[in-house]
């Protein structure tokens, strides 16, 4: 059995488990941040779920790296998985990765390439925006001189940042909050570029088909 087939078998067996782990991670993190009056026992449960989800991601990454037999080339070829493993903010994006794997396993995707880009970018924006709002609110709402006091403020700031609009009246003031802001800005630029490029490519294809159908001029 080749390394590729063994890695594919491992991914097909773990994709559902990793999707559940991603959702549990996001749910536990949201409960831990938003439920300020949560009893200590339940907070410990949320923390245990977060650690267990990260452990699953780490084990999956290590096993796929070992099965690939590619050495450091695996890290370069799976840069998103590497970043997701290191940065907690991006771990819920594993849901998008697993959805793509399920589509590939069931044959040809039902959506066209451009529709898939828009769908994945929209889902990624929602997950990144919600997680970014949680992270910013967690570190900002009790900081001195903070302008993000409520979760609603955090959602508003995240939406403005992801859309690359930005408003100076609401901005993080803590080092961690600003670090999260950099990540959200980069994510927003990448997603906006992907959607814009896909839409432009779709328009070019539409215009090209119209030109082909147009009768030649005499």
C-alpha cells in the first residue's frame, strides 16, 4: 500500500471526527467567553474540551505527516493545517477543510468552481468573524480605555475589519487584541481577494461565451 493511499484512508476515517472536534472547540470557546457567570466546574469542562480538540488536531497532523513520507515538504504543502494547528483563532476553519474533503470523496462537486470559491469564502468569513469577535471581546472588554465593551461591539468591529472598511472609533487596545486584529485583517484581505478574483473570472467566461454566440460581422 502506497503512502498516498494510507494517508487518504486515514483522512477519510477521521474527517467526521475532526469536524465534530472543530464545532466542539468553537462551542466551548464561545461558552467560556460569553457565559461570564458560568460555574467553575463547567468552565473546567470547556477548557478540557478545548484541550482535547487541540490534541486531536495535533495527532491528526502528526499521523498525516508520518504517512505522507514527505518530510518538510508536507508542511509546505499543507500550510493551512500548520497554521490552524498553531493559531487557535483559525481552528474552526477545519470545518471548511473537512467539507471540501467530503465533496472530493463523493465524486465531482455539485457546485461550479466559482460557486465553490464564493461558498467556501463565505463560510470561512463567518467562522473567522465569529471566532475573531470572541477573541477580541475576551481580551478587550475589561481592559482600561477599551472601546470594545460588549460582544456586539466586537461583532461590529470584526465585520468592519473583515470587509476592509474599518472604523477608527472602535479598535483593540491590548497587545493580544491587536494581534487578533492583524489576523482578521489578513483573513479579510485573502477572502475578499478570492471572491473578487472568482467573480472576475466568472464575468470573463460569461462575456467570452456571449462573444462566441454573437454572429460575425459582415
